[in-house]
């Protein structure tokens, strides 16, 4: 007889089942309908997650999925195509470094990117800062993706959220740092982070502070071309040839329909 007073052992099995339950993203369950998924598609995603995590099956066949679901192979094929078409699922074809063979797999990162964007829109607007709104985050996402020429990765989104939430950089400053990276030809969030840290160290708190900082930098580099090159290497936040790049600055703002005087009064 069980010491717990459960002669059938049902309670122990129930606890075992609960402890071994698969981790399901709560926001997927909460928002799957909102992002345009149907119940059967949610079940399909959960099976893909389970088979990847518990069985190391990264590209199950439609037949394998049909044996687990109340759907035919044709219906599953239709769901997969629909999820791909709506940007919630993707297929990957990668070379396995260990076996030297090409492998296909289902990529769920587009789905979680969509959930991350939705989470950000719901939470950023709750931050106790007048500039921290969902519109700000959305504008920065679009701006960076347009300039990078590709969707942002999950790590890059996390970095942007950190700049807004934890570091409390205002929107105009992040845009200016991106502008400097564009003009220097260094499209890297690590480089942009260095720019923002440099400006923070120099106590730049407003567009005017940044404008004066840029003027002082230009004055320091005027006496000699070589000295200017050294100064630019020492100080991130300035693209090469700041004077000659003024037309590029104007083109940058024209591209994003902004007035140059908004950031350099």
C-alpha cells in the first residue's frame, strides 16, 4: 500500500505527468487566435514543438503528423502552407556539420517573432515614460529593418527592447545612432550600442547636446587631416568625413520623411 494513502498509485502517476509536462509558451495559447491561427494549426504547432524537443524530430512527415492528429495528410499539408504564407512558419535547408548531409527542418522562429512583437506592443505602452509607447517601438523596428534590408533577429529585437526599456534611450537618440552607423558603413547593433554608450558617458541628453558635441568634434579635427582620422577612430558616433556627409544626412532624413532640424536645432 502506498505511504501517501493512494493504494492505486493514481496520485503518484498524476504528479509524474504534471512534472513531465511539456513547456508550452503561454503567449502562444493566449494569442494564437489574435495572430490569425486556427485551433487545428495550434495543435500542429504543439506537435512540432513536442517532436523537436522530446523526440529530436525536426522535419516530421505529413503521415507522421496525421497519426497524431485528427487531420488527414492533405489537411496538414494545407495548414503548413497556410502558416508559411502568413509568415508564422518557415522551412530551413541546412548542412549538418557532423554528417555532411543537407537536412530540412521546420523553423518556428517567425511565429515567436510575431508573438514577441505583440508582447512588445502590449507592454511598452505600460512603461512609465512619456516617449515609451508601442508606436515608438514599432517605428524603430521598421526603421532598422528598412535600413538593414532584412527582418530583425530575436537577439536584435531583444537589444532594441533593452535600449528602450532598461537603458531608457529616447527614440531620437537611437535614430541618430543608427544614422551614424549608416554613414560609417557599419550596420551592426554592437557598433550602435557603442555609440549610445559613448553619448551617455558624455552626458548627452538632448538633440542640442548632440549637435554641440558634433560641432566640437569637427573643430578638433580641423587642424590636421591625420589628427581627424585618429579622433574618428577613438570616438564612435561619427562617420568618416562628417562635413562631406552633410548631404548624406539630409538624404537619410528625406528617406524617412524627417526634417534635419528635428535633431540638430
